[in-house]
């Protein structure tokens, strides 16, 4: 059977994706309890985000550059708070105990509430560069979490969390390059690379 190979569609879908998606959907909400691997990844994900919210609050207080301060606050709203809430919902549904009593919907703090702290510990550059690598660490965790679950509603939560971290990994990198905190990644000329690797120089 002839067919066009499709690329570039959202989430990699093709005309043939329906087969797997039908079986995928059958695994949604198939049980209320978590497997041991799911429980571990959800608990660790909750704690990772809970600690990250506190870390972001410190960065907001310590940052002297208003753009850095606003970027970290926006990241907290766009990533940390919904990611933690995803894990909280998974735990609360079946009645698991949360590892820390924290509700991101009611306990978040504004710029005014956080204020500013005297800071001799970290620079604006260190804050943003750390966020580049911190978001990459989150991407790894959510990838592992998705792979550790065959219950698709759990997997979907981890995939949503991954997408949030993914866009901010690029956003913080762009901000770091813009402000001169990081050098842009080097590029390689395709023709030059071909001559070097295939033709021996």
C-alpha cells in the first residue's frame, strides 16, 4: 500500500496513529491505585516541584535585574505551580498522603509579598544559567516518569509537565544568551562537516 510519510504534525501524529491511540485510550483510568514505579515518580515529582517553588522564590528575592525577576516569577506560574498541582491531583484522587502540605493554587506569593533580600550569594547570571540546566533536569525526570507508567492518564500528566519544562529550557537559554550570560551554541556548516567526516578532511 502506498502512502505519504507524514512529519511535522502535533505530537508526531500520522494517518496511522489511530491504531495505537485506540489501545492507548483503553489504558486510561484503568485503576485507581498507583504502581510502585508510578508512586515513586509522582512523589519525587511533587517534591522536586515543591522545592523548586521555594528556590524560585529565593531567586525572585535575590535577582537585581527586573527582567530576570519577572522571568523566574512567570516560570513559577507557568511550570512549577501547574506541575506540582498535576502531581497533587494524582495523589489526592485515590487518597495518598502528600509528601509536603502545599497547595500551589492558594499559597503562591506575588513579587510584592516576596520583596527583595540583600544578596551576596548569587548573581543574575548564575540564576538564569541555573534555570537553563534546572529545566533540563526536570525534562529528564518527566521523561522517566512517563516511561515508568502504563496508565495513560498518569503518563499524560508527566508529558504535560515535560512540555512546560521544555519550552522554558529554550526560553531561559534565549534569555541567558541575550544578556550575555551564556555563549550561543556553535553551529556546524553542513558542507564543511561532510568534507571532514566523509572525505577525510
